[in-house]
C-alpha cells in the first residue's frame, strides 16, 4: 500500500471511529430518501428473480461446474450494470472462480463489499429443493447464505448506477468461491483487496432478529495424535499400548482448555481409533474445534495443548499435538462501532432498528479485519435456519436491506 493510500485509510477509520465516540450518527430520525426507497421497491422482484436463478443452481464448495455457473450468473448481472468484471482462478483448495467487479467513482472512500458463491449443500439439492416462496419466506439451498447477499450487493450497485451516484473513490464487489471451507482459494485475494480499500462491508446474512455482526470469533482446529502399540486384545493385551485409551485421557484434558471469561471454546468433535474389535489400537486421533475472541488465545491454547500432552495415562505411548489456525478474530473496535452507528441511523430512517451482534462463527470479514481494515458484517438478506434444509430468507427484508446498503455506501463513500 502506498503512503497516500495508508494515510487515506487511516483518516477514514478515524472519522468512522469518531462517530461511535461522539454519537454523531444518533440524532432524531430523519426521513427516508424517497428516491432510494422507490428504486429499492422497484428492484425487489428483479432481485428475487436473480436470487431464484442462483439458488436453483447447485454450488457446493467442491462443485467446480456449479460454482462456475453461479459465478457466470453474477457476472452477467454485474456486467449489465456497467461494472468492470475480472475473474481469478482460486488458489489451491478452491474450486470455480473468484469474481472481482469494480465501479470507479469521482473521489472519496474506497469500499470493498464481499459475498460468497459457494454453499454447504450437495450436488442435487437444488433439484430436490428448488427456490420457492411460501408466505413471507423464500426457501432453497443457500438462499440466505450467501446467495441472498450476492443479490443485495448487486442490486445496491444497480441503485447507485441508476441514481448516477459517484461520490466514492471505488467500489469493489468480491465474490469468493470457497468461503464455506475456510476460503483457501481466496484468502490472499481478500487480504490484498482489504488492504487496497478503506473499509469492508461483508454481505453475510442479516441475523434473524434483523441484525448486523460487529465482531466474530477466530476459528481453528486442535489435533491430538497418539502412537501406541498393537497386540491381540484377547491373547496378549498387556503387550499392547492402547492408543484409544490414551486418546480418551487426552480428550478430557483438551476439553478443559477453554476460557469462558476470554470467550475461548475448545470442543472435541471428531475421534478416530482402532481397526478391529480384537486388536489393541496402535493409532488414534482427536480433532477439536477452537474459537477465540482474541488472537493471543490461539497462542495460549497451542502452549497448553503441548503441556497437556506431557501428562499421559498409558505409558510408552507418544502424544503429539498441533493447532491449525483458520480465520482470525474480528474484534470489536471503535471503527466498527462507528460503522454500526451509521447503519443504525440509516435503518432508523425506515423506522426500523438493527440488533448489533457478536458471533462464534467465522467468515471472510475476519480475514479483512485481520489486516486492519474497518469491517462490518451481516449486511445481506435477513433469514434463519442457516446450513439446514429449511434455510430461509425473509422476502420483506429485501427492500430495507437494499436501502441500508445503498445509503451506507453513499454515506461512507462521501466521507460523511
């Protein structure tokens, strides 16, 4: 990043943080912008039609063909609105293609919006459970996570183009094809783009209570492996060194490594041991999910894992541990608080109120925040039952969320 870019980003972050400390974004409710409301209402059905086309196409994280097809659907929409669209092959571990769409403005803040193309669902799920609207809710694989976010981001850009609003330096919409598996195919790209922009608006789903996410825990995996010695379980069990028994002991120790006061959780989730009922197992392995609110807790858990491994129950077994770090924490900070205050004031123009929430789940917002760029999350469509066959999006959240994202971009883009 050039010094001028760094200075500009610091100035933007400081201005946003000032809002949280002074309460500048909390005056009496203003009237909504009628032009934006009108356009958001007019784009509601086209946005839902676009969402239907995406939902009806499988795009699980490992589905190469499906991911490409959904990316192409997004590219067609973004190209039609006049964005410069580029694609990037994902790094190792990703499938499909990442999409980078850019609109250049006349000056002001550089804004990165992010969403993801992949879902947790399997090939064939879209055919089994195609997009449908039942009452006030839309259903289908990935309807809220995160195809609803792509629709909101794309149609907010359409509103800005329709209004001929250019009061920003640059807006980039980044669509990642591997978020649901930890973004291995886009992590470097996200970091580069976040560093090149002044703030990040992540389009993960809005919470069921109509909320934004202002902080997230970091995620990782603790792996404990035990090497023992096999023998016949009935004839000569004493000659063996039972790796499963030692792993059970280690599992109990690992389960105590969380810290409630610091928001750290360590939960053993996968156990593997043994090949046959009549053989003392020689090998065993446990995997634990690790979530931390502050980066330092990753270091502490890593140290304590090694210390715990030194206390063994079964002699002559070898215990090894490692900690694999995935997403860093997205910590609450003054700049994020300032963005939340802006968003709250804008939503208030519609007579609505946002809940401001923290999440134990990780997302690409954590990667962006990890390089120091002010980031706020949960700006996509509102919904619930995430990652389940009954995942849904609230149809009536489309217009308010289009309004919120459009107005937020206009405010922060112009440096207000």
